[in-house]
C-alpha cells in the first residue's frame, strides 16, 4: 500500500492536480462568503474539507449525497460522537449492558451500515472507471485488485477463517 501511495498518488502530476482542485474549492468557498456580514465559518470549512478530501480520494464530491437518509458531513459528526468513547472502555465487564440500554450499539450499527453503503457506492462507481486523466486514490488501489476483490467476494479460505 505504501508503494502505491508514493508512486501513484504522491507524484508530481497528482500534486499539480491536487493544487488545481484545492484552488477551485478554495475559490468556491471564498466566493460563497457574504460581504460585510458576520458568518459562522465552522460549517463552511467543514464542508470544504469534506469536499476536498472526497475529490482527491474518490474523484468527486460526496458532501451532498445521502446514504441511508444521512449526508456525509452528518455521518462524520456522528462518527466523532460515537467513537469518542464507550461504556465498555470505562466498565469492561458490564459496559455492554449500558451501551444496549442507551442505544449506543444500535446507533453504531446504523452508522457503520451507512459507511458500508457509502464505500459500496464509491467502489461500484470505480469498477468500470477507465479515465486515466482523472486518476484518484481508489483508481490507484483498484489497479492491484480484481473485480471480485473490489466487490468483497472472498472465501473463508482466502481470509484464513476455515
């Protein structure tokens, strides 16, 4: 993975591409700022970071795409809340009871299902993606995988679970 990251993703051509994407996104953010008015910038910069990271990694912005009725930014906010700690970390023996009673386990399962849907959607879009001019991180990793591996079709023997 390190070899792919360095040779395919951190080369000079991709660096120029990242700079171009950064300039476009930054211009968009600056143009959207209202003149002469106080604006809360937290949401603006959070959406900028999400859009920029999605464009670099997946080739397009997923900020406005809804997965399971939830936008990506809301999924990231929920992830920060859920992964900040659990009762099982504080009470290893009985924490799972508190997590079930508080609904933390249900929220975590729903949240991971949303991320699974997002990853499946992104990988499905990249299976037939052949445009060499707009190569992103997923395309670089895809060159090492077969279609079955991208779709997650593994046997128990391949995973070493048999």
